[in-house]
């Protein structure tokens, strides 16, 4: 058993040698020793052999085909996938029992049969003939390992645990994969195509480095991320034919951080946080989210505390401008989604009018998040054909709401910033004809560990909210669907049901 974990250089392979345990083996070689030599092989048009006809062999053959190798598959018979590849002429099929002469002229061999003795025979023959040998999931028999790969060709990231724990290597791969923007592959393709011209234009190494930095941090990559390959290439060409070295200019990403649970960030938001030099974040955004940003990024809390709302917004604009103009990558991190009651539109307009490059990363808005985390479907075939996102935060917006419309049946209201206006909101809805028995769910600190969900009927809403001292941030869901929270709720605390009884609520209201 221990021999399965030993990684030996091919020259040392002796069939049947099972003597040394991995720990002793590895430690005796010291920590400065690499167990494997990393290697990216050009297999274009080179003959390779896969022994085995099943699913695993098919996977290996496909990857070799992607790398342009001339693949021969040897097996008594083929499974459906390989059979198809053989019929299409993409792999050559050698039918029959394994013969050592299958190895003639091949660069490398992968043994992927179910029989360990057969795999061992293939490996022994391969080692003898000095072929590179991989036996799937069997490092002891192999002279090379196939790493877990992130393929953004021409960019390749390969991860290996030296055969000790392929599953962990794959996990790591998933994590790294999420950090690499898919557009990076296109950027490298572009760089590859213009490599000679870039070298010619920037013969000096330091200048060339600066150019590649610009390529990555500047408008070319931004245009690729914004799905504009034609304009990206034009930018690159313009930079190559200009007399001046292009300068990296700053940019702003308006990023939605979601409602609080860091698991609800998008991959794109995570990447933006990883690349930011400066993060201007709303006060409400918690440390779990901010901790995901680059360690040395400057974090600046901006928001509604201190001074009037208007002044604060101007200050935010000024800060955005200052840092972007200094050439920094700025993330403006906002709770939920930047375009839902987040003044993202104003910030975007400001950036546009000052010629600052920007992108927008949507986030999960509080209504969607709170609904999901309290088990309330916002629309429902039987109860609600539409949903409205409403805010009730200031008197002016409050007075201009169309109450007739809002009080209509068969729709769901998701009310932002409702806490301080609960009494008036309830009064208006009742006055305009929404039934007193309309269910509500009021979700405080949605998606955070201290989420509390209060349910009841509209008539009791003010008294219940006051009794439970519901504080901002809280989101109100009103409509038939809200009743489903009582049965479908799954996250955080559902407030004590006895206090939701109308009679008790009335008594509470009287007492208040
Ligand atoms: N842009 C944000 C909304 C900003 S307005 C978004 O898309 O979600 C701020 C209001 O959002 C709060 O008053 C509250 O009503 C709601 N909100 C934000 N985060 C919340 C959370 N974690 N739980 C409940 N409500 C939240």
C-alpha cells in the first residue's frame, strides 16, 4: 500500500519494488527537493499512446487531442466516446490485447486500464524504452503526472500535488479558476499576435514591462472584459503606433457586494476586489466581504454617516475622481446591487462626464436575497404575477408614491428602507384598499448570521415591528407570498409565532 504514494524518477523504476514509504522517502530527500520537474510539453503532431478503452482513457485522449497530439488508443474494444472519436478519424484504434511494440515511436504513454498488473506492464515497458509514462491515479508506476489545469489558452495554470492528493489539487484549481478572468485568454492571444511588433517598438526591457502592465491594467483588457475585442485591438494598435508610451489611467468599477453574506458575491466582484488599489465602500459592508479584497488595498468607508446625504455624495464623487485620476484601480463597493436604490446611476454619470473608464458589476439586491433567505418566492403562479421594488426612505419620495397602484392585489411589494416609515406605510396601504389580512415578512439583517424574520398580517405590522424592535437594514415583503415564510423559512430566526396572533398584537398596540 505505501508504495502507491511513492514518486520515483523514471530511471529508478523497478517493477515489483514496493519497499519505501512516502513519508520516509520524501523527508529523506529534504524540503529543498522538488518531487517532480514541472514541464509543459509541445505534443503537436507527436505520436502518443493511450492504453485502455473506457471513460478514463477517453478523457485522457480528449485532452491529448486538444494539445494537438497524434493519439493512438489501444484496447480490446472501445467505449462509446472513444468509438466515436475513432469513427471520426480523430484517434487511431489499435484493437486487441496490449503488445509492447505499441510503444514503438511514441513520445509518451498513458495507461488507463482497470487492471493494475496490465498498467504495471505498460509502465515497465515504457520505462525500459525511456518513454514518459503516466498510469492514471498511480504515481508509484508513473514517471510523469498530469496536473489539474486551468485552461485560458494560451495561458495555462497547472497544479500538482506530486500525485499525493489529486483531489486537493483539483479543489485548489477551482479556487484559482474563479480568480482568473476569462478575458485573460483573449488578452494573451492578442499579446501573442503582436509580440514581434511590441518587441520592435519597445526594445528596452523596462519600457516593454511598462507596456505589458498597461496592456493588463489599461483599456485593452477593460475592453476585452467588456466584450469588445475589435475596439481592444484598435487600442493596442493605436498605442503601438503612437509616439508616446501609453500611460495607465485609473478606472472605477462600480461593484455590487450583495446583501452581506460573502458567499453571495459574484466571481466578477471577487476579481475586482482582488485587483483594486482603492476600495470606497458603503458603511454597511461587513468585514467578511472586505476581507476578500487585496491585503494592501486602501479601504475607505463612505456613506451616510455624518453630514447630509448630499454632501456625502459629493465627497464620494470627489474621492472617485481623485483616485482614478492618480492612475489607481478603484472599486466603488455598494451594498446589494449598485443600480437598485444605490445612487449608482449618479456615480456612473459623474464618471462618464469626467472621462473616467468604468465598469459595473451587478450584485444580489436585498429584495432577492431576503426573499430567498426567508423562503418567500417573490412571484407565484397562484398569488402574485408581479413584484415591485419600492423605497420609502424620505418624505418626498414617500409622498410621490402611487398608493392606488401599490395597494393592488396579486402583486408583491418589496419595500427598501421601510423601518422608519412603517406606520405611515401601513396606514396608506390600508387607506387605499389593501386588505388588512395581507401577509407580510419583515427581514432584518438578511443573509447575515443575525438575520431575524418577522411575519404577520398588514394590520399588525407597526405593532409587531415595534414590539420586536426591528432595526435597519430591514426589508419588507408584502403580499400573499409572504405567508410562505412561516413554512418555508430556513435561515436565521423566525420570530416567536405566539406574538403574531392578532389579539396579542392588538393588546400590544393598546399598551403602547
Ligand atoms: N443597493 C441596495 C439597497 C440600498 S438601500 C440593494 O440593492 O440591496 C438600503 C436598504 O436596503 C436598507 O434600508 C434595507 O431596506 C435594504 N437592505 C440592504 N441590505 C439588507 C439586508 N442585509 N437585510 C435587509 N435589508 C437590507
